[in-house]
C-alpha cells in the first residue's frame, strides 16, 4: 500500500514538473514572440546560439531553400535542419505532430492556403516582429499567425524551341486552337489558380471553356511546379499553364530554352513563414522568422522571386495580378477540388 502510494506520489510529482516546464516554455515563447524592444535581435542571437539549431518544414524547392538556410547559417552560426515536403504533407505532419504532442518543427514555410489551414488547426503562434511593417499590407493576415514572404505568380511557360512566339495564345480561348493538341500541361493541385481564373471569367463560362480545352486538345497533368517547369525545358510539355514565374525566369536566365507569358486574369498567391506553437528552439526560430522578412527579401529578389518587401520592385509586381484568398480556398475547397478533378485531372491525357 505504501509502495503504491509512493509510486502514485512520484507520478503526480513528475506530471507537475512537466506541467510547470511546459507552462514556462509557453510563457517564454509568448513573451519572445511578442517582444519588439530595441535589443530584440541581440536577445534572439544570444538565445539562438545556445540552442544551436532549428527545424524548418518547407515546401520550397531544395535549391532555393538551401540558398536561404546557407545565408542564415553563415550570418548567425546556427544550423538549420529542413524537412522538405509538399504543402499538403506539411499540413498533415504539422497537424499530426500537434495532436500527438510532438514538437519537432520550429518554423513552417509554405503556401498561403496551407498556412491558413495550420492556423485554423491552432498549430501556429503569432509573432509581432518589427519587420512586418516593411512588407506590403496584403502579406499580413489580420490574425498575424503567418506572414507572406513572397508571391508565387502563375504564368504560362513554353519551350522556345518548340513554340514560336507568333503562336503564343493571347487569351485562354486561344488554347482551343488545334495547334495545342497534345502539347498542354498543368500542375495537379492548382485548384486555387483554377478557381481564380474561372471566377474572373464568370463561373459558367470559365468551366465550359476548360472542359472544351481538355476535351479538344488534352492536358498532361504533373505533380509539382518545379517538375512541370523542367518538363517544359525538356520539351515533354511544350506549353504549361501553371508555372511559377520565378522558376521559369531562373531557368531562362541560366540559358534554358524556356520563356513565359501572363494571360489575364493573372493569379498569384503568397508563400509565407510562421512560428510553430511549441517551438523547441524559440530564439533561433524567431531569428529565422526575422531573417525571412529582412535579409532573405533581397536574396529572394536576386533569385527572381517577387518578395513581399515594399522596398523591392520586380517584374511580377508590375503584372495586374489577382491574389488568391486562402480563406476562400479553404471554405470552398470541396467544391473546387471536385471541379478541378472532374474537368482537369480525371480527363487528362
């Protein structure tokens, strides 16, 4: 009886210690994430160096994320571990980690709609970085639990050896021309782009147009924007409808046979950064968060991205783009997933 009493008391004591530790960690994270004092950066650097590392869950292409993490590590001497996956898988893992009480991620770095999903699942922690004020207002959701760092602008990309400039479509209706039979490609999960284009045309008109395009000329569906862009370069997909402008620009500037064009309505969506609730390395995580809003903005611009900084102007910024509303995408996800599947992916050939 005494042994059982001692065992029970030990368990209760252990649970109390864990609870106190957890509360302390939460308070530290909340206090740090909301701190905007003049010594913020120095405080984060000192704490980050003691922590020594952080983990980022990212959907960015490996070469682009490597450029960012290398610059961060060189500046601060803090190691960045990256778990790369699709934006959908980042959401799944983020939610499963949270439900299991695992705290592996420090930072999430992915698309706006998936960030909004993580916010709704209460996986993120708000940050009051003083550098947020340097960004365009559209990059800052009212809840502040993720921040847009750059725009991904959807454009059409074409292989310059296989498609003549005079053949290029001037509207989506031009994709009905017989010259495009067997030559079109699209990314498998771009239902937010699809919803934006179709809604801008008028839903009934837009849905009919894309049904007719696929029925008349076919559509090759590929998973991954980088893959789709590289297939344009190789010539396997002569004209792709949903390539990120920055990736086509990167490859073109490196001498690849690729160029891009924008058809109205031009659709764009933010990719952002967020602090994970329960971040095990809060100082390092917040230092990386601030880095993405400052030094990384110039670095992203040099890599042909369209950063969210108000101080930097790029070609994509000058396009008359329409922003994806991540909340609308989530609220109407079932509808547009069904339509994109029925009209595009199931009928692809």
